[in-house]
């Protein structure tokens, strides 16, 4: 009888841990989605090339894209398309 209770308690603990992990994963995905939304908003086509001071901003954006790709949020194709938009290609 105690084994059965211990097994249930372990199952409950495992389920709670799984739920917590799922919650944390969802929060991370939500954060990454907000970052993607911000990047997409920043990618509006420019009429002229960005000034030299904007180079740092461009590098920051490219770095963020690379981080999102490395985290598995972006596929290779999505990364390439976003990168092309940033570079004006």
C-alpha cells in the first residue's frame, strides 16, 4: 500500500516538474516571439542606406537574429530571409 502511495507521489512530482518545465519553455518562447516581433517591426524597408552610426544597430540586429537561430527559434530559411531584409538585399 505504501509503495502505491509512494509511486503516486512520485508520479505527481514528475507531473509537476513536467508542468513547470512546459511553463518555463512557453515563457521563453513568448519572450523570443516578442523579440522577433520587434525585429520585424525594425525591418521596414529604408529609402537610403543607413548612416555609419546605424552600423552598430545593424550588427546588433544581426547578432540577435543569429542568437534566435542558434536557439532554434528561426529556421535557416527564416534566418536567411530576415538577414537579407536587414542587409537590404
